[in-house]
């Protein structure tokens, strides 16, 4: 059964109460998110995490609901522009071990249990972009 966010999902994935859940983003994504936020009069905050294989990565510091989440429609309002970390969710890449796992913060995962990577074609595609960008694999 391929992964698909159920309509009306409470979208716990867009609510953050611990730093480890917050998205890890690339420099150009920081710029893009800031641009989107400034259009909406919102300020965003990022913390540099350092370099991974020479690529700078940042933690998007977002507490509570993401400012781009629309609580009424329960949808992301920057779907095409959201960072790869959001596009690949519920797939998570552990930068310390290189392991890929499924987030337990996703309701679909909670309901359907462990599933093969091929059940997440779009998310896997985003994950591969991250893997290539971090030089963990060749394109
Ligand atoms: S950018 Fe979109 S998908 Fe990512 S946390 Fe915010 S609302 Fe959710
Ligand atoms: S990724 Fe998971 S928690 Fe987030 S909206 Fe989709 S099904 Fe819901």
C-alpha cells in the first residue's frame, strides 16, 4: 500500500515540540523559506549545525505549529517550496549513522507499521536528493 497522507490528518508532522523533530535544511532552503516568510510578515529562525561533507546544514527552529501550516485546511501552504526534509517525511535520514527510518511522529506510519522504502516513492525521491547533496551517494 503506497504511502499517502490521509485527508484531514491532524498533521502532527507540522507541529514541533522538540528540537530533534525540527527540519534540517540547506542554505538555499533557508533563503527560500525566509523569502516566503517575509511575504507573510513572519520571522523564521535557523541555527547552523555545521558542515556535513563540506555542505552547510541548518536546523530550522520552529516551535509549535509551523507558520506555513494552515490549520483550517490542515495543509502545508508552501507545498512546492517546502524543504526536502518536509518532502521526504516520514522518511528520516540519521546523519550520525546513515540509517534511514520511518518517523513515529507520522500517523500513517503509526497505523500501517513498518513498510518498505518503495511504498514511499515521492518521499524516497526527495531523500535521494538529500543523500546526493550530502555526498553520501553519487547521482
Ligand atoms: S513547511 Fe509545510 S510540510 Fe514543512 S513543516 Fe511547514 S507546513 Fe509542514
Ligand atoms: S506525513 Fe504523516 S502525520 Fe504528516 S500529514 Fe502525512 S500522514 Fe499525517
